[in-house]
C-alpha cells in the first residue's frame, strides 16, 4: 500500500488531535486579517560565543522579517523543566512558533538556550541548590550573563539592532528577564514576563517561596525598565497568591511592572504562553507594545502551501498537519502515485529532507521532496551552512 494511512502511522505527531484544529483555525484567521501584510521571514541557526560556554557556545535560533534592514532585537528566554534530565531534550527550534509572533511585529526574535539547556554546555551551572534553602539570585546571575552574551553577539550583526530592543521570557525565563532589567543593558526599552518564577517542583509547591519573593524584591530595587507580567489564574507552577507576592515585592523596591491576572487557560495556565495559546496572549503583548510606542503592523504568518495534487483526502489532512507543525526543521516528501512521508523538529534542513525521503520511500521508491520548512522544495536552500527563508 503506497498512499494514505500507512505513511501516517510513521509520522511523529507534533500536536495533539484535540489542539491541531484550533491551531489551523488560528492560522486561517491570521492569514485573512485585514491588518495583515504579506511578508517573508528569515531564519538562522546560530551559536552564541561565550567564554564560559566553551568553544561550542550557546545554541540559538533567529527569526526576523526578510527585509534588508536592521530590526530591533526581541530576546526570548525559555523556562526550566522540573526534571533536570528533560533539559537535554529542549531546543531553540521548539520556540519557533512563539518567535514568529515577535518577528511578525517587526522584531528580530532570538531564542537563546542558556547554559545547561538543549545543546548549550553548562550542566547544572544555574542550580538553585537544595529546595528548602533554594538560592535564586546566583542562578539568576548565570542566566543574565547568558542573555548579555546573546545581546553582545546580536549587536555586532548588520541585520539586528539592540537599540529599542525588548526582552520576553516564560517561567524561569521570565525570572531571567526580570533579572536582566535589574542590570539593564543599553537599548532595552521594555520587557515581558509570562508566568515568571523558578523552583516549582510539583503542582502548587515551590521551593523556598519566601526566598523567591525576596529575589524579585531585590530586582525591583534597580529595575526601571517598563514591564508586563502575565499570570493565568490556574497556573500550577506559580499560583495567584504567590504571583501577587512576587509582584508586590518587585514594586515595593521601585520596579515598574503592569500585572495581568489572566483568566484560566486549559488544564494548566502555566502554558498560556505557547503556540496554541497565541490568540490569548498576543493581545496582551500588542496592548503593551502600543502603550510603549513599539507597535508595528502585524505581518501575516508564512503563507500556507498548496497540497501536492496527487494526494488523496486522508493524505491532504496529513499535509495540513505538516503545515501546522511549528517546529523547524521539517520536510514533506511525496511520490507520483500519492505516497508520502514527513518529519519535523530536525537539527538541520538537510536532516529533515533525508528523514522525510526515507519515510516516504518505505512505501514508494520514487519519492521526491515537495516542501522544506515553509517553502516549496524547489525554492529552498539545502545547505546547512546557509539560512532558511520561510514564506
């Protein structure tokens, strides 16, 4: 059997069946928006030089509009999983869908994996120590050093400017972003923290919560960058009471942060700031940017590609799943008689191409590449040393 279900079974599911229709619907609405302006986006895999990270440097991924100009930096910071072993499975590519939202608003969005996460070396360098006496300030200092290394690297590029830059982070990345504002680099004009905090080891259980409040109060003493803080009321990591204590402590020291208590989101509001949650958190982002005079016309998402003509109805549904996958690098291969295979979340575009061809060729010996990332294969650069463009 060449077409349809057999190929479907070998494809890794990036999104749940329950959430996929929501994402596809959102993409359709965003593409049809009267405010949307058709545009291309440029992406690039990077290693951020940093002496403490050794010769390998820090893993990073850049997404920006494809125009020939300097775009202000949006520095994006990730969270920290409860299990240390899960850090190795993290990657900058997994945040592509979120980074795209900042690129759509005219920023050069950089996702940087801090030391000890993804392929960035560092081990437990940002450990907070034992739970009862968790020390958040030393861990935050490590994170800030990594973010500053990324800012320095971006400041040397011809397509990015750190003048008028913003920073945004989620969970532990939110704490890192708040800490960055306490030692604000030149050019940082605004920052956003989604569910910011550290030390959650189980639902509604945070290590040394008083110490966490004290850390935020310490940041507030020197932070003067306008900030937006967003916490959903059903956040299982940092619940409403603790979130308010963090905000009160920060503001008591003089920090400027607008607090939004967002309505419950899904089963756990900690994941409001996600690809699927974009319709819920982007309005908060847009309002904050407009208040700061940083609003831009919202560019359209990458244009959806037409499905290969030889696909049947079931295979077309699978191609829609490929389009909705928000994890580069990805590729879709197809045979003349309707067989197909695809893979996403690969380290390079070349890996995605070879893996998708291998998947397709299990069902047909005559497969060719149809799409790579968000472009038709014929228009896609294949060298891993070159940057990918997505339309």
